[in-house]
C-alpha cells in the first residue's frame, strides 16, 4: 500500500501547477485553461522556447521556465501528452515574433501533438521548429521503423542550451540546430530499485525482488528489457556508464557534461555517492567531468532509481551551459 | 438553383459543379455531433475490446468541446462550422482525437474563407465547397491522417473507412451530391466492417494483437459515421444510421 499527498488524483496536476506559481509569483504565470506555465515577464525579441509533456516528471518541464531557459511549459495529465490545443496555445504564448522552438521528448503522443500544433501555428504566421530529444540508450533497438529511442534526462541539457542560445539572439534555425546537436550527442542509461506508484493507486507499476534491479528503465513506469542482480553502488553505476562510453565512443582526454539524475525517490545522499562512482569510473578511462548536475531533474513519480546522462562538451556548448539561468529548478 | 455554380458548368460536364447547399456545413456538423455523441458508448465498447478503452471518453470530450465552440463562436459559414468541430477534436488526448482534428481541418479548408457575403466566385453565401471540392478535401484529409498517423490502408485504423469513401466519391456520378455521398457512406461502412478481420499494425489495436480479432476498429467506425453525416446533410435528412456498429 502506497500513499500520496493528493486530494482528488484527477486534480493533482492542476493543483500542483497552482502551487508552483504561488511559490514563484514574480517568476511564473499559469494559464489554467490550457495548463501551461509561462514567464511572468514575457521575453521580447528572441526565439521562443516551448516544451511540455506528461506530468509526473517534475521539475521537468514547468520547473525550467524562466530567464535563460523555457518561455512556456505545457502540462498533460500524469504520463499523458498535453493535447494539440494546449500545445498550440503554449506555442502562441511563447512567440515573441522570431519563431518558436518546440522541445519534444520522443514519445508518439507528444510528437503528434507538437507537430500538429506547429502546423496550425503557421496559420498565425508563427514559424516553428521541433527539436526531438531521444537520448535513452536502453530503448535503442537499431530498427529504422520502430518508435526510436525515448527522450529522458538529456531534455534538461537541450532546454538549458537552447535557452541560452535564444537569449544570445540566435535565430530560429540556429537555436534548433544547437538543440539538435545536444540531443544527438547525449545518451542516458537508467536503473530502478523500485517502480513508482500512480497517485491514487495502491500498488506500484511493477514489483522487484530484493535481489533484482530493473536495468534500462524508462520514465513512465514501463518495464525494462532486462533485470540485473542487485549489488553495490560502484558496480551498478559502472553498468550504466559502460554502455554510454561505448555508444558515444568517448576517448581519453574527453571532457563531458554529466547528469546524475534521481528518478523520484532517490535521496540526495545516494545521488552524491552515485556521482562519486561516476567520477571514479570515468577517471580510469581518462575522461573528465567538465560540468555536472546532481539531483532529481527528470523523475518518474516516486520511482527509486537513478539515471546517468553524458554529453561530450566543446567550447560553444560549454559557454551556453554556463550562461546565466534563473528558473525554479535551475539557477546560476 | 445556386447562381454561383453556373461558372463551372460546361456542355460536357454539366454535373461537375454539383453543390452541397448553403446549409451543408451546419447540417453536417450538427449531424456529426448528434451521431457521435449517441454512438460514444458503443465506440467506447469497441475500444475496450480492441484498444486501450479511452476512445469513448475522447469522442464525448471532443463533441462537448465542439458544442462549446459552436455556442461561443456562433458559426455562420461552412468553414466556421467545420472549425468548431476540428478544434473540439484537438482538445482531446489519445492519438485518434488529434488525427480526427486534422481531418476536419482539411475539410474546413475546402470552404471559402471570404465570409458569407463575399460573393467570391465558386462559393455560395456560406462559403460551402462544391461536391468536387469536398471530395478533394476528403482526399487531402486522408493524406494528412496518414502522414501524422503513419498508417496504411489495412492497418485497422480510421483510414480503412476513409480510403474506400474517397475512392467511391471519385467514381461516383458527380451530378448528384446525395447519391455520390451515399456511395461513399456505403463504402466507408463496408471498410469499417472489414477491419474486424484485419490485424492492427498501427494505433490502438496494435498493442493487443489478436485480442482485437473480430472487433470493428472504433476509429474506422467513427469515420464511417462522419461520412454518413455528410451524406445525410447533403440529402436533407435528419439522422444517420448507426445500428451496424453493434
């Protein structure tokens, strides 16, 4: 039996968005009808950035609305895409006359509704470009006609770097191009010790024995392809990192941006320890962590697990990453 | 006789400019709303047997949204009526909701956007397309649905009802709108019925595999009802036959 801090589960998303805006009254605004969060002070003369998706992944996306990152974040129900009408309203709200980049995690419903909203925005002479985030290595089947890799924690990097690019005055095509570069260079691997539980449900989405770890898990409580034996943190993190190094072909001397991401109920002390394991593993291959985030940024309700995201850095991407940002969940 | 249709009349193709009537947009959307609202339970039941079970709810939500739009926007032209319907569909979840939205959007585009009093050549007072333009819009709608839904004919989706309707309209006698749309409705219903025997490759039923055998695809059924609403609107009738859904 799992319990959650909710009133009516059907009201969870709407009430949580209200709470977010009440907590950041000078920074955020809520359109309750279309369920999107936007900046209180609308940006001028820059490319707009809209993202969104199902709820349950917070602080993604609503926690990343603010200077240097998103203009608008659209929220669907838990793990369900926002509707095309919501995305359309959010896309229009993000437009400041220079077009809008839509950052979309690669899931069928999200892609469909953002594409449709993009097409209809054209009726209002708003140019849009989609940046698709598909970093989850575990869902890489190598097939051309499948749904492709899922979008997970690299979304934070794409939103941050596109945000900086837009603030710097880059045009629509340039912002989209840098976003696509980030998405293309980033890969993520995740594992879970326990599944999340839908608000209102008694049981988690799947159960594991004490000696099992769900390996290659996504962010919607779906089962992974594999289970591996439970073991110490150093060894678990190594098993996440090794396939990433192989896929990204990272050689000695490479500098990476790393995200050690909690999936909902991993606690900060665990994540710091996971970060230590990551650094030690990369050290042995002569790879340095130039920049990193450690915390819960892209979650799956209360799933107990961790993901590792790696992206090789270069000068332009490092500068954009370092540019100032001021949002509820990311500030420097 | 609508005088605006005279411009497209020639000695060899007297019927090519068959009109749908100034009331077509209102009647088509009103009938679509009534028919799908009444069929929502039956469609939801099909979806529980051959999909993820949310289609009945999505149909109801879309029709409620359309009704709200009609109340707020008080549509008068064909395009405004169709827009109220397509915006209703775009406010629902799932995959087929947005696809129906984009389908109706293509139908809306077939109307003149110059307003009821434009007197634009080839359009009547409500900017209603001719039968030929409407048939082309259905074909455009099919292309859009297939583009976004990535479904082919035979994949057990709404396309299986739409494709035969588009073909039937092309082959039909274009001088009689009601008869041509009746042929399209008949073909759409046959196509929808045939989905009971096909295995899903895309969409809702692809996740349940053989469990969907013997069950009509609810998206195809809904599409056939929409074509039926167009036929009834053109014929000046006030209801659509839906008992065949089961």
